[in-house]
């Protein structure tokens, strides 16, 4: 099987679109991780804890964050930027990472957010965002992978 690229497989930069999508998600997660440490962007910054449901800090006043939560965003973002160097890495990041985020959304919906199981921490807004991010990453990973055909 020979690999063939179509116009939809490559952006004007010459890079495969799946790599660009992974890089965009990675950069966004890095940005969100950094912004989680910025007072003002993160409201109730002085109430931020390392981890746990009692962290009172909220990114943009909506999404509950902690030091651990911000570090996870940073690490996940760096992983995306590294994975975006190759088509296989980008596809794996989008599919596997999307599965992780969708799973985290399901986990957050299933647990009692006031319990010790909410260790990251997460709130209802986080849960829905995680589900949406996971779904988008999986869809892009599947849809943007280069096609193969026989020659």
C-alpha cells in the first residue's frame, strides 16, 4: 500500500493537518496550564490548593483548578507538542488523549464532586468541557489521519 496525500491531508504549511491539530491542542493545553497560575485570569487565586476538592481557585471564574490540575494541563500540552512532530504521534495523541479526556469527563459525572474521589479537582463545567474536548480530539484523530490507497 502506498500512502497518498490529498489536499485535505496537508495544510498550506506542508505539514499534515493531523500534526497541526495535535500541535494546536498541545499549545492550548500549555496555555491553559500557564493561565491557571495567573492571578486575575484565575479567580480566587489565593484559595488554590495543591490538589483536592477544596481548591477554591477557578480559571476564568468557571473551571475549578488546583496546582495539580494546572500541572496536568501543562504536561499534557507538552506531550501534544512533542507528539505533533509525526503523523503517527499526532494521531495517537488525539485518539488516546481524547479517550483520556472523555474518560475524565465520564469519571467526573459519575463521582460525587464533594467526595475524596474529586482529587484533581473538577466541577460540572470541567466535566462537560472534558467530554467535548475528548470527543473533538477523537473525531479529529480519526478524520485527519492520512489515507492510504493501492497504486
